[in-house]
C-alpha cells in the first residue's frame, strides 16, 4: 500500500519554510525522499532509517518516527531551486513504493 | 558521463504498434528497474532485475516484456500499444536492495511515450 503524503501542493515565497509529511498504514523500516523537477527524473535526497535518525541535505532535513509510521521533510529558507514534486517512498520487498507526491512551488 | 541513459527520449506511435525502450547504466549497479509515471505523476514500479534475473514483476499486462542482456542494460518491449500506455517510463538502477532499508536509486531521464 502506498504511503500518503500531505499536503498535495504548497506555494511558498522565497525564504519561507515548508513541511511535507508522509505516513504509512503499515510498518516503516526506512523512508526515502526524492525530488523531481518539472520534466526531469526523480533525484534522491535522503534515506531515513529506524531509530529516528535525522539526516540533512543542505537546508533540507527530515525526521522519521517509526512508531507513528511517519516521516516529515523540512525545507528551510526555501530557494527557487527547491520547486518540484517531492516523493516519499518506502521499501517493500526490495521495491520502492512511492507516495502520490507533493508539488512545491517557490515564487520570488 | 551519463550515469543512467535511456533511448529514445520521446516516442510517438499508433495504437497496436510494438515499440522498445533501451536503458543503460555505467554505475556498476547490479539492480535495475522500470517505473511508469502517469499524467498525475504517480510513480509506480513495473519490473526489477538483479544480475539479469527478474526479481520484481508487478501487475503489468503481459504485453510488457523486460529483458536484461547483462547487468548494465535493461530494455522494455511493449506489444500492441494501447492509449492507456501513454506515460513517462523511467529506468533506474541501484546496488542490491538487501535488508529492509533499500538503497538510493538513480533514475534515467525518462522516455515519454505517446500512443495515438
């Protein structure tokens, strides 16, 4: 079953912060985050593992709460280059099951 | 050097035709994947190969047949194309997804297939 992301879309001004959430109805052992810019391929951002380990990628960080089966992606002081669709994914039997995506638009 | 490459980038064809998409990776990975992304951007895995062996075969019509001649190449052949096959098809590769965590996947640029 695919993870559920919220919100579906968000519009920001440069410099503003955003949070994208990802939840699963079944056990999560890890959460993968990818960003896809318009017309391009998805690009890996980070993997979060059990234990609540928080990993960062520049001004993008994430947290993982395996008890709640949730992960959140934090985009701080957003830049125009952050625009795109963000996907979370969970590993299931060696395959990645992606959420439906969150479209992020950063305006000047 | 391109890490994961796909050809062609665009494919426009008539219903009923047969077409192929090719994928190559030079990252030394042993696992390759095909994904389909529909018009709503939903990204869904179709197939996965590990060292030329098919390990994941999702509920995909048997008109779709993947082939992996070696671990650096994964091709997708589609017979009797239908309107609903229109989508962007992405190839990806990774190290073996051992354990429960999975590994970072590297995606190719995608092939936009339009069936008329």
